[in-house]
C-alpha cells in the first residue's frame, strides 16, 4: 500500500474507532468491472491467509478419530469430535448450530461421513470442514485461524465483501491484510478488472481507498 493510502487509512480508523461498546471489525468491499461472475470459471472461491491475522481469536473444531491428530489438536486448544458423534450432532439442532461458532477441520478419511451426516446443514452455509492435509496440526490450525474465505454467491454481483481485521489493529497491520486480499483477487481476475476498493468499520460509513 502506498504511503498516501496508508495515511488515509490510519486517519479513517482513528476517527471511527472506539465509538461502540464492542470491537468493530474492519471490512473491505471490492468492486469489479468486465468480469461475469455468473460464469463458473470466473466465480471466486478463495482462501486468503491474512499475514496479520483477523485481529480476534477463533476457535477450531477438529473431526478426528486418529489418536495422534486428536491429541495434538486438543493440546492446541481445539475441540475434538470423533466420527462416532456425527449421528448425535445431526439429530441435535443446538449442537449443529454450535458448529457455526468454530473453524472446522477434519481428517480427510472422515470427509465423506461428515458430508453425509452434516452436509445439508453446513454446505449451504459454506462451513464444510477443511481437510487436514499434512501432519503439522499446529501449522494447519494457525493458518485456518488467520484465513478468510471469499466466494461469489447470490446473484453474482460484481462485488465482494470480507473482514480484514479489527479496530484494535494498527493501520500497518490492516494495510498488510488489505494488500494480501487485493493481491489474491488481482491474481484471479486481473488487477485491471478491480474497479474500486472501499473500507469501513462495522458501524461506520465506507471510505474509498482505491
């Protein structure tokens, strides 16, 4: 991010932070031109790992039967759910709703079972668990906690919205996250097709950044 943009972002956040009884998120809106998102090849389905994280703690839930994975995940503070409990969760609306509060990860071997038991509930909400690829559970959970997901949906309008931090983060941290998001989108659609970028806090008016 250029110096002028960074200064503009810093001033905007400082002017709008601390005005609510909760910590406001910093949100990004990116508008496109010349891209038809109704076409399957153009649709966005990106996982973006924010270099400075999301600015708030996220809870992870790991579906695992493998003892080694389960023990590592539990030691890192994740909630562990064995496949034997899938049927119980599927028949309990409260437990299914609770899943939405977590970042979901699963052993690859359990993905089919999870899809059968919970797919109808999690799928439409874009909350199907990510397969736990690799043996470095700590790295996977850390990456998941810093990741956001950008997807085309609804009427496939030429715009996307995502969270890039909170008002408690510095302008430099927020800028680094914005650069990562915009860079990822540019790789997908071409930088020339990004028409404008706006930033706002949860309860503030938007400010044009680009």
